[in-house]
C-alpha cells in the first residue's frame, strides 16, 4: 500500500491499485507526503550493510526513483519525506548506522547529501524530529 500512487475504495482495482474496503465506492486518495517509521528499522544488529540490505533495498525495489526528465536529463527529487524514530536495536551501535542513513541532512555542512531510498528522502537532523502539520494541527 505504501508504494501505491493512489488507494481506492470498493470498486475494482485499476492498474493493480490496492483497495481499502472501508472507503466508499469510487472513493480514492493519493499517497501521503510524509512516511514515519518507528521501532527497530533493522533487527537484530544494526550496521550500514544491514540497513542497506533489510531496509533501503526493499523500499527502492517497491518505489524506484523517478526516471530522469527526458528533456533536461535531471532526476526529480523524491516526492515523499522519510522520518524515523530508532528502536532499541538501532541503538546497539550507538546509533552510528542510524545517523548515517537518517540524519544526513545535518551533514550538509560536510558536503554529504541526505539519503534517498527509492522515492523516499531523509530530512531529519537528529534521532528525533518535529514536523509542522498542515491545517493548524
């Protein structure tokens, strides 16, 4: 469901789009702009290799990066922001691997770009975050 561009109601699925039975007939909505992960992002032991194998690769396969623009050749920026709260197993290496993946946004000073996995872009600066929600929520 996370990889779907649109979710629909009880009507027939179009183009393999997932249906949600609680939605009314012919009701649909687009994907969210923010993805929040919680708990152990990698289990049982964190390492850069395990984050890549168990977390990044599945998301990249399910939601590949957008193709380059045919005119300019530039690859568009990811359309969804990714935030995560580490679980207890993420702390086993002192959050070194978690920080390397999710907290690269603070590394802009060192010239390292934030990380994208498929169509998800990391944006946080620390192992915690605050997000301003729309509509005065």
